[in-house]
């Protein structure tokens, strides 16, 4: 069984966000980059668990430049067998989905996993787009994924509940919290990662459907109004009459 | 040129997010001097209610060939409906259904997609949240067809009084390999992402046995309950209640945080809330910097008083 896990690079969750060039570019100065948590904690780890139980091969796939290689090596250290980096810019989700689709058309996978969204652009787009480009079914926001032969059982979040699904391979799935527990790479994994194959693939022809024009930061709060702990009625009064929130 | 809105239903009634998407789509249509059409899929109690959100026409697909939500099938129905009315803008809610369907639409129609819009489009650009609520980006859609998913609570509702003409709609839908085995409805009636008020608690509560007062306060306020990540990680509360950067991002009118220090990752998931109240014993808790109202005090003393005060107000 061939499993592909698509990983994205994202700024560490503790990052302070700032912009440069007249608020048109994300300021990467001092930013620590990590594997997007949903891709790493849930998609990658679940893929490794499925491989350990059923056999097969786990490939991590990333779209981006050579600056992404450290996070790809980390995914290899966690346990992926090999990696592919498509050497293309990542300014638009549809462009990225087309890169991955072009690669997977000639290198088909039985199962393609994504994290449910990246924590930088919060798109939740590329997985669904890829499924449509490859005409594969898409299971979004799955919190459980079990495999029995070539049939998968999944749980996915829907409005006001959870849906239990059954589907045969191949398909595309986006992973949400609950699918697996994060793994920390051990020294053996880190050593092994150095020599695992990382294949660089040139970009495929495609155009961007969207373009980021500018960034803004949310307006700062004007200041907290404190209410005495013994005067809770006053808080309720403020919420009713000033904030009109209750 | 026209606007198509996917108005999702849950148990045959339109969701709050569907109404907000309808309203957003209607405002887009109004600014473009065109009409807003809804695509309704499956059982729906009363399509005419969409008129007060600005919908003038509804295409209703209600056939036995579609019993459960299947993103591939729903996407195909929306694509056929969009063709029928020559839609140039397609609007969906940024909820579970919208997140599943919108990317498929974008790929099939080769159209630019902006997810999580927080404002009406200005020309070809749409503003959305990025960095999990820490910032906004204004994004240009370069294609002639535009697809937008709208964050809950993003745009002020405008009241319309349109009469909805409903038309049965039918099209071929693809057969897929996906089978829905069972749907488990969440026990709490109120969905966290749709709630106007959210009461949330963290490690300051000391143990899962102390959540009774949180639930009681939520009940009195008609609120949903939420929690911080450490609390979900140790199993005091279910994972689906975790709000924050790696949990749910929510945008209620009122967010009450009790015993949560306000780590940057937690703030990212809740700073879209209109009003934030923080109750914490630690006056130095970073959450107070993001709060509108604060009480420095012990949750075990403040919350019971707050429940009484709310009861008194409602009485």
C-alpha cells in the first residue's frame, strides 16, 4: 500500500505575526518554521500507524523551495520512508493542488492524507481540490481512520455531530484532531532521516487563481474594564447595557 | 452574472451559518445589481424563510439519489445549479460542509477560492482571517468565477423582505464509493461554532468534577461550552470542545473565559469574538490584555455569583 502525506511548512504556533514591504509580505525574521501541526500530529502519524499495521510505504510530499528541506527531514525522522519536494512556489491553493495532482497522476497513491488546514493561511483547500483534480472521493475533517484490507472506516465532523463512513481505497482525506497522537522523533530516526531519499521534482505548468494583495493586523483592544470580584452584578449589567451581549 | 448560495440544512432546517451565507450572497448580488439564488439540497422545512435574508429564488434538489451529505455529489449539484443561473459568484458557509465542498467546486470550475471571508468583497478582493485569527489578508480572485466561504458572525445581517420563488431542481449526480454508515448527533443541542455566547474554562478549574458550574452558567446564558487545549489533552473535556489555534476557531458575540491564562495559541482561536470576558485569579494572566471585561478572582467564588446574577437578570 502506497500512502502519501502532504505536508506544509508553517510558522511555529507561538510566533508573533508581523508584515513587511508595506504590509504585502509576511515578515519571516525570527520565525521558527515547523511542519504544519495538523499535517504532522494527525496525518503523518496516522499514516505511519497504518503502515505499521498493514505494511506499505509512506511518502511525504511537499511543495516549495529548498528552504523547506529541514521540515521534510523532520517528517523523515518521525518515520516516513521517503520524500518528494515539488520545487514550486506556494502562493495559491489551486496552483499547489495542480502541482500535487500532476505528480500523483504518474505516481498514484492508495491513500493521500492532508492536515485539515494550515495554521498560517487557514485555507482548508488543497486536499479537496486535489481530490477533484484526480476524481477521487474526499473525506474532510476526519477524526478517525481505520483500515481493513482495502476498505477504510472513518469518522468525520459534520454540523452538530459525527458521521461514520465506509469507503474503499483510493481516496483523499483531511485529518482533524483525534486521528492520532503526536510523535517525537528519536535519535535513531533523526540519524536515519539523513540518508532517506528526498526527490526534488521540477514545477508543473499552472497558473494562480488568487493573489494576496495585503495584510492587516486586527485592531488592538482598547483596554480591559475591570469589575470587582464582589460586584458580579455590575459585570452582568455591563454585558447587558454597555456591550449588549446578553 | 448572478450569485448562487449553498444553504445547508441540518435535520431539514437551515443552519444559522446557511442564513449568514444567504445574507452575504444577497449583499454581493445587491452590490452587483443582480439576483441571489439559493441551492437547497435535501429535505427543507420552509424555503420561504430565505426571503428575509435576501434570496429571491431557490433551486431545490430533493431526490432519493442523495440521502446523506457526500461532498462529491453536493459539489456536482452546485456546479449544475451554477451553470443553470450563470452564476459568477458562489457563496458557502465556512463550516464543515462548506470546507468539504468549496475546494471541489474551485478545482472543477478552475475558479479562485477564498475561504473564511470576514467582509463583503471589494471589487475582486476579499478579506479573510489568516494566521489563525492573528491577522487578515486581502486576496484578489483572478478568475471570472469566484467562490467564497463566509466565517460565522462576519457580516452584519441586513433584513430583506423578498418573496422566494422555489423551483424543483434535478441533475445527474456521480455515483461515489462513499457510504454513510451512521450519523451520531452531538448531545449538546447548541453547536459551538454557531453559538452566540460561549462559556469556556481551563486548568484553573482544577478537575473535570468542577465543570458543573460552567455548564450551569452556559445553560442560564443559552451558551455553548468550550475549553482550553490542556484541559482537552488530559481528558477533562472532550476534544470537540477545544478552542484555539489547533482546535476550533470561534467567533461568538460573547466569549467568557474562566481559569484560562490566555496563551497566544488559545487567543488565536477566540480573538474573533466581539466581546471577551476573562475571570482569572492571576491578575498578570495575558488574557486580560485581550479582554473587554475582567474579574480578578477565584472562579469557585465568582462563577456561582455570576450564575445568580444572570438568573436575577432573566427573572
